[in-house]
C-alpha cells in the first residue's frame, strides 16, 4: 500500500443551511414552514463478512453492491389545516425535491412517512416533526430510479 495524499476538494462548500426547503410534487405549497431540514444521505450498508476458517489474523469484509438513500426529516411550524393535506400525502409515492441554499436541488422518489406534532407550550412556536422515506422507485413505471442532483446552473424547479 502506498497511501494517498488528501487534495483540496473542488466545488464550493455551503456556508449556511439557510434556506433549505423540501417540495412534494403532489402538494408543493403544503401548509408547513421548514425550520430545520435534514436532507437524505447515502448509506452503503453493513459490511459483508468474508471471514473463513482460512483467515489467520484478521476478519475480512467486503462492501455491499447496493446503496440506500437515507430518510430525510423536517422540523416545521404548521397551520392546523395541514392535517387535511397530510392525509392526501402520507404513504403516497411521488417526486420529492430538496432545494439547497446555493440554488442546487436533489430530486428523488419517496413518500411522507409521518407528520407528528411536537408538544405545544406557551412562548414557543408549535412545531411538527416530519419524516420522508426515499423509495428510489418511479411510482408510475415501477422502475428503479437514482436520486438526481442538479447544480444551481442546471436546476430548473
């Protein structure tokens, strides 16, 4: 093994998370206001154990072939009328778009898994926790579909 020198990354790091928003294709103006947004991540899964009785010192592993787009979550203020909108969004697979502060977007197929109001108290904004599950499946065709990242130069929505 030779080792690798870390080089300077290309691109531009986001300087601030404001203003990140999420849009549902079936209801882009749903009655909640994002306060915090956790975009989906990418997970390669647990390693495949390749250890056999022929190993001498080390357990050996291999990476998996498939990737998982991880869940996304939002903390948001809301209008109580959102309950009617949530009923029509929950468990409905559709296109979901994350709008990043630099104007870039991430589009993926998924569904709204849960909308759970947090405790209300005097002197604080009533908020809800919202969870989105990526499916990576086009609901119209049933075909596997990778997430689509578009830089601000190519983002159209």
